[in-house]
């Protein structure tokens, strides 16, 4: 549950109360300032109803700046529940596909994750160093440490979020942030290999040059799980997603191989990176839509529909092109021995 606190000019109490009652708020408190200039209405609501109430308040007050809405988390509620109400609650279906986190909360998180800041660049540098050491020493634990930092996942998810809302500013900003992060990681790794040399025969490094069908499945599932954990408010699951999706290690391997002048192997690592990026972006966008994320107004929804179709088409084209590319270049690794023999 959440408390929605609405501060507005006095006289709007009844309108806000009507919205709360219409959409099933559990409880309502109303206060008025001493000078009767403002009212403060607090609503206790279930998580799956808060977005509807927020949208209704935005519609009520329009584009004016005379009101404010604040979301306050609720750790617990102690109250006597009548037997009839308790039975009603128990009989409710437990499955809901609407997001537990509101669009406004997601917007703040996604925008922050897609911003190009000094901290972001520092995280990219540090995680590149950690991943590089893990790859060179074949240390799985160290590589996992770099995956947990996961600086590239933020702008990747922000890009899909902006696509769903049709917010071109978020799309461009997160796209630039992601591109700079990837360029920095690959460039730093290439400089490392060029200046100090790297043993490219290690298992962990070689593993990032092999791309099979499982890479698509893993990236699609990881991208979907990332958005599901964020939109449902269970961010603790995001750590596992960071480890699974692994955007940074293939970028570091690509840089290492470029620095060593091994272009063919670098292209294979870059292919794995492209598979992860395209699959995560596509899966994230699908789950955002499934969880009910939409712009608030009909006009915004119409504008977002076109952006959605374009980005979806781009993701599907990239995934299809990568499937064909990998399938023809490495049929044994990609399709398996049986399918390869069948095609001969």
C-alpha cells in the first residue's frame, strides 16, 4: 500500500475525495491550512490502484502548478478488519499485471539511470577494470563483481522505457549515454591490451567469442526479468539479472581483441554484445507494455504508438539479422550438430 498526499488550493477536497472513493481508496484524511488557502488530502491506496488515482488527479488539475502530489511508502497497517471484509480480501484474485510501481516513480528511476554523469563514467571505468582483471585471471568471482556493478543496464532499460512512453528526449539521452559507456569500456580495454598485452587463450575470454541460440534466450529472459523486478517493486531480484545479462564482459573482450589486433575474434565478441543489447531492449519494451505502462493522455498515447512500432521493428530486425548472421557463420555452434547435418 501507499499513501498519496495531495496538496491543492482549498475547495478541491470534495473533488479529490470523489476520485478516491471512485477508485477504491482504503482511507481518506483531509486537512486545511490555518489560513484556509490550501487543503491536504491523504489517501491510503493499494499499489495496483495508485496509478489510476494519480492520473485522475492530473486530469483534475490539468497543467496548473498550484498543486502537488507526493507518494509515501507504507511499511504496515494495523487495524481491525471485519470478518466479511477479510473474506472478501481473501477471495480476490492474486494475479495482477498492472505495475506496482507508478509511471512517475519509474520515470524518475529510468531518467536517472539514463543520464550521462561523472559517476556513470567512473562506474564504467571501474567495472571495466574489474571485468578485465577477472577475464585475464580466469576468475569467475571477479567477473561477477563487474557484472553486479552493471553500469550499462541503466541506460539500456531507460531507452526501452522512453520508447514505450514515446519520450524522445529520454530515448536520445539514454542512447547517447549507452553509446559513450560502451565506447569507453571498449576503448579502455583496447588500450590496456595494446600497452600491456593480454593472454587471449583463457577460457573466460574465449567463452565471450562464442555465440549460440542460448545467448538470445538468456538475454531475452534477463531483460524481461529486469523490467519485471523494477516495475513490481522487487528490486532485490535485479542483482541476479545484472549477473545474467552480462553486457560489460563481452564489451571488454571486444576491446582486448581489438587491442591485440585480432579483428575476427573481436567481431565475434561484438556480435555477442549486439545479441545481448538487442534482446534486452526488445524484452524490456515488451514487458513494460505488458505491465500496463502507457502515457497518461490519449494524445500522448497516439504519439507513443508510432515510436513503439519503430523501435520494435528495429529490435526485431537486429535480432533477425543476428540470427541469420550467426547461423550462417557458425552453423554447428548455433543450430547444433543435428540441424547442421540435416542442412548439408
